[in-house]
C-alpha cells in the first residue's frame, strides 16, 4: 500500500473539478508511475471538462496533459527508464504501434490512441500513470514548471509552424496569443520567420510585442486584416490559428498570401465559412494539425531546454485548479497557468 495522492477529478461535464485523495496507482506492464512536479493547464482541458467536442471524455477522469515530473516506479518490462528519470506526459498517452499511421511517424493520428486527461487519467494530480514508450525525456535537474507547457502548447506550436511550410525570411501570422500562441511567436522567431500577431485582447497583444512580434493587430479593429496584408507585403506565407473562436478561422483566409498555408490548431466547437473562390484561385492550403509525434516533442523540448523559447508561466497550487479554468474561459491567463505541486494549498 503506497498511500494516497491528491488529484483534481471531473465527475460531471460542465461542473467544477473536485480535489480528492485517491490511492496512488501501480504501473502495469510497460507503464511508469510519475511523480508530477508541475502540470500546465491547456485550453483543451477546459474543452474536456466542459464536454465541448463531439467525442466526450470518459467520466470520471483526472484532466491534464502537460505533466512534468520524475519516474517513481517502473512496471514490468520497462528497461529504458528508471526511478529518478525526468519525464513529461503529453496528450498522446499511447497508440497501437502497428497501424499505417504509427509505423510512419504519425502516431498522433492512430485510431486506437489514448489521450492523457481525456480517455485515461491525466496529470492534475500528485502522481500519474504513463506509457513508458510514449513519455518525453526531460533534462535531469530541469525546471519542471517552465518545461511543462512545452509538452502540449510548445510541441503543438512548433509542429503547426512547420506544417505551414513557411521558410526562413518569410512571414507567419500567429492568431491567438494565449498558451500556444505566446510560445508559437518564439518558436517561429527561432526558426527564422518574421512574426505578425493577432488577438482580441490588448494585454495579449502587448505580450506579443514584448516577445518581438513585428506586426501586432487587434482582430476587432476594422482594418486588422488590411494591416496584416500591408505589413507582410501581400499576406503571410503561413498562418497558425490557435484562437478559440471560429471567426478567427475565417479571418485567417484574409491574412494568407497566395500559395500560402493556414494551419489550424485551435479547437473551438463549431464551423467556419470558407470562400471557395479565394481558396481555389489563390491556391491556399488549409491544414489541420494535432500536437506532434514523439520526435517533434523531443525537438520542441530541446529548443526550450536550450533557452530558444521560454514559457511565460503563472504558477498555481493544485487546489486552485477551478480558478485557473475560470480564468482560462474568459481569456484571463497571460502565457500559461501551471499547477506547481510544490506549492502548498
Ligand atoms: P488560451 O486560452 O491560452 O489562448 C487562446 C487565445 O485565443 C487567447 O489569447 C484569446 O484571447 C485568443 N482569441 C480568442 N478569440 C480570438 C479571435 N477571434 N482572434 C484572435 N485571437 C482570439 O488557449 P490555448 O491553451 O493556447 O489553446 C488554444 C486552442 O488550441 C484551444 O482550442 C485548444 O483546445 C487548442 N489546442 C489544440 C491542440 C492541437 O493539437 N491541435 C493542442 C493544444 C491546444
Ligand atoms: Zn493541450
Ligand atoms: Zn496506430
């Protein structure tokens, strides 16, 4: 008997999470038990708890998929990790390993994947179970609070930027400067791109400016799209939409250059209008993107560990998780909120 741990549990969609004392789980074959040191709070966790998407999470569940911590115990057959190793738990809990997607580096598209904090318990607790083959390696002695946001916000931004195929010296628009967007600005700059930023909140826009975005516009301004087109000399080669509003998806079509690519990663429930004529005649590519594979994750972590990008973090104790979700709902978090398990309740 290992004792108990505190964790935040969702029992009903749309209701507040409850902080509970639960037995510390035991890792099965191929699994590890991770002592969570810090867990980022992604807008996806809010979508999960609200039941926003067509596929609902399995109730009851512990949300969270940006968990950084230390291996506490290894299950049978786990030989490449040992107690004390620093690891990260991301959205992709595990996948089948055998399908056409898994064998081609697209495990994020596996139809049999399981997702942390959605179909299996996640990282809003003092311990979590992970699949040993799918955890990310973190540098030993790393800043767990600072690296946690990389495990979803970071890798999703990094991969999404690459999926626009914008080249160094070209322009990318980052739409939505929240947890994902504030990291996307930094990844894009580190990748040699010129960055324009768009959001509806003045405080998010000043954050974008302080991070070095060269063009910063408020999506609610009448001339917003024209400002971006003019500033980029005819539209951006890439647009990354992280915004949690369907209107931002339609706006993206007004900011992209001929032959450009719009990469969609934001997941507000709903649909958006797509002008067929523009997409066809301007040869626009519209592309969805979901997190990143394990290699993308390692690269995104590497860039953060070497200081090329740095998450702006608001730390909270686990007991404040509902306060965090309420703030996230109204756009009230600057950068990323991170549950720091070392903070007293
Ligand atoms: P966040 O709440 O931290 O940031 C969202 C930002 O969008 C805020 O700054 C908000 O002001 C801005 N915004 C709202 N309406 C806008 C508009 N009309 N135009 C421009 N900006 C607008 O959220 P986050 O954690 O960064 O997540 C963003 C979205 O990405 C969520 O829907 C989340 O579920 C999704 N997500 C997708 C993936 C993926 O793999 N595809 C991974 C992580 C998160
Ligand atoms: Zn996420
Ligand atoms: Zn598979």
